[in-house]
C-alpha cells in the first residue's frame, strides 16, 4: 500500500514551523494592543458624539467590518506607497517607498481591523458600567479622564474580556494571511515546506495542531483573568482585597 499519509512528517516538521512562531505572536500581540487602544478611542468618540469625528469613526468601522481582511491587507500593501507618493509630491518630502518593511503593511491592516471590531465591544462594555458609580465619582470632583481610568475602564474591561479573548483568537488565526504581504510567519513557512515536499496535507495538519494548541492556551488565559479580576461577593477570596484588583 502506498504511503498516502506520512504521519511521522506531521510531527517532525512542527519544530520547523514553530521557528516562525515569534513572528506570528508579534503580529498578534502588537495588533491586539494597538487595536484595543484605537478601539477605546473610537468608542469614547462615539459615546460622546463628538462632531465630525463621530461620523469619521462610523464610516471607518462600517468600512472595516464590511470588507474582507484579505482585501484590507492588499489595500495596505498597495495603498500606503501610493499615499507616500502623494505626500512626497505635494509636501516636497522624500519618503522612500521601496524601503518600507512588509511587516508595516501587515501591522497597520491588522491593527485597524482589530480597532473596528474592538470599538463596538468596548463601547458596549463602557455603557454597561453602573451610572450610579459614575455619578458618585463626578460628585467627588473627578475629571473625565480620572473617571475613565479609575472607574469606567477597569469595570468595562472585565465585561469586555470574553469578547476580546474571542477577538484575539480570531486575530491569531488571521495572521495566516500575512504572507500575502511577503511576511513569512508559520503559515507562510508551511506553504514553502509543502512546496518542497509536496506533502501539503501533512503540513496543514501540523499547522492546525499548532494553532489549536495556541487557541487552547488563550482560552485558558482568558478564563484565568476572568476568575482573578471578577470581584466576588466573598471578600476573603483572592480576587478581592481592599476593593482593588490583584
């Protein structure tokens, strides 16, 4: 019987693929952090209904949520050099389009994509904060910035955490598209390996196992954070001590 599936290859090539795990994790973590920050800014703009900015934010979110991530990567890859050419022409600058690292296009596309989706999650979480606590903080003379930092954002983060965890998992899997911008991460390396050995099925099984394991780790981390950050009714539990997070 011919060796249709090489089961040994599935596991022996995992270390080769894991060599590119740092690239995958860098894209994931950087894009998630920037996406959360931008998402928070967009959420605050929408909640306060700031003129002009609210309309711009609404169009941005609608466009990102209404177009495929793959298309956004191509727009970033081809659009940023065009934008720089216009800037060079009109402002007499000298940006070098050929010197831009491909990673830049990937990070911009993924960060903007995350920002659009996270903004809705964060906005819903911010609106879930008890208005009584907000009014009490305002009566104590807190500024809007202090109110966000000390009351609203900490409580909203706990509410948003499960959805942010799901978004992080989706982002991790979405990094497999980075190869379209000439960035070699795990999936890009897998395509190269498969092209050499013609063992495409085995390579993609290896990748599936890696992504699956990473997803399980993220799920466990999110559950752990939820357990630690959620304030229990029992003040003796580790998650509660003098009204502060641990």
